[in-house]
C-alpha cells in the first residue's frame, strides 16, 4: 500500500490502534462493496485520513461501525470497521488518486509500463477507476472532476517546468485536489464552518505528499532518467526540507481552527506521524533535543550514610519459612500450559503471509500464525526521546507536542 502517513502500530495506544485499523479496513471494504474485489488494491494509508476526518467531526457512533469477518491481513480475526459516508468518500478519493498514480507511471514508462500493451491496459484500468470514483463521489455530493482536472493540469505543468520554476508551481495541482477532499469532510459532517481550515490543511498535506514522494524517488529517478520535480527545477534538499517544515507548521495551525468532536486520532496522524514521514524521507530525527535531561544530583552519593548500619537486624532469621519450597523452584509444580488450538500448515502459511505483508510482524504484537501464541515484534522496544515523555499516549494541553512544554518539536 502507498501513502506517506504510515504509523507503526507500536506507537499507537490500544484504542488508537483499533480506531486506525477500523478506518483502514473500512476503506478497503468500502472499495469492495461499491467497486468490486479488484478495486481493493488502491487501499492506501493516506486515503483513510478522509474517513478519520469525517468521523472526528461527527464523533464515533455505533451506527458507524460494523464487525467484519476474519481476514488474512488481520491474522484471521474479526474486527470493528468504519462504514458510512466518510469511508465511501475515502474510497472515491483513493480511486481517483490511484488512477493518477498509474497514469504518472505510464508517462514515465516505469518498468513493465514501458511496454505498449501493458501501458494500454493500465490506462484502461485508470480510466475505469476515474469513472468509479466519479459515481461514488456524485452520490456523496462530491465532484471528483476537481481531482481529475488537477491531475490533467499536472502533466502540462511538468512539461513546461524547468530550472528556476518555483517548486510550489509544480505541487499546486496536488494541493488543490487534497484541499477539495479534506474540505468535503466538513460537508458530510454537517459542519460547514470547518471547510475553510480543512481545505488549508488539505492543501498543505498535498504539498507534503508531492514533495516527500519527490525526495524519496530522487535517486531512483536520477538513475532511470525519470522526471523528478526537484531535479528539473534545480531545488536543493535544503529548500525542500524548509518547504516541508513550513507545511507541517501550517497543518497544525489549520487544525486548531477546526471544531472536532474527538480529534485525537487526527492529531496523532497529522501532527506526529506526518512529522515522522518528513523525517523518514530526509533521514533525520524528529526530536529537537538530543537527549533527556538528567536531574541534578543523579550521579551523587546515595541518600543517607552509606557506611551506617543496615536497616533492620542483618543477623535475624529470614522472614518466612526458609525450608519451604522456593517459589517457582523444583518443589513447585509448573503452571499448566493453556491448550493451544494450532493452525494447520497451509492456514498458518496464509496467516503468516498476511502478517508479513501488513508489517504486523515488524511492529507491535501479533499472534503466531501456527501456535496462536502472542509474540512481540522486533521493533516493539524501539522509540525515541520524544516518546520517552509519552506525548503521543497522553496528548492534551501541556504535553510536549501540543504545548511544546518539554521542547519536543513533534
């Protein structure tokens, strides 16, 4: 799946992880319900933000959830998934943007798309996605022609761009498309006063998506000779980073103007994880401080007199029965192992493939595909100094990310 906001599940609390997966699975199932099984391949991490924004303005309601059946990508477990207009709008936007991505690869003649028969088939698929997205968008009162027009203008702008062309001229069509999608969530939520700040947040999010894609593909595009906005316009990585940092700041300011019923997940994705996406693309750290402050006197002598008598009677009898069985020792019977409902070889392999493809075996905890025992992923203990102050888990007034009280610029 593509997208710039790809949070590792170990960085989300249990509740936020459940909510995030509900929107991701809701987007996937909305694509299947409206457009068939094949459309599910356009499921992406950024599209679900549209669903998250819609629900954040209306509040989570029981009618907005349903229990989905077992899925290999969820280790064959059921789960609550988001449903309704937010998920359907996310599906429409994902189809149109995926269509644009396919056409972009066709224009760049990437890989197999350099072959004419493959390119022709890809164009037909992209055109079908455009029509499907338009149908769903029309049912929700959203004109996807805004997105298609932005994509069409992108090709012309790239053709005319050259050294000295402002980079923001190249990113403008993407900004316009994402601004329209973000703003329409306010219409679906019945809060038109949120449309303007959400459009601003969407515009800057689109800028980030375009710039980060260019930064990540810069070396590969140079090797293959593909078009890259940074190379063509002669923009340095330093300038690109400055534009990204300005966009990050603008997104946070715009979201402060939005009236959310519950904006916790929105804040985590568009403040914390968006910052991490920028740092990942540029290979930098997200924290402005390089270490934790050590309290004064941490390396001094221990409190009290280190040469004084040991508290209590060191020669008294050992508390308890010294001749009794040692807890957990040979005399203590081992606790019975719970019965395990093991999967067969083929079923376990299918579950393993699903866990590996969705990175669940890399982050957080997961169920062993065969034994069903709980396992901890290799990066479960990873973290940084920003997480040491638990600003993501308990976000609110005065935490390091909202109030900058501990100097953590995330």
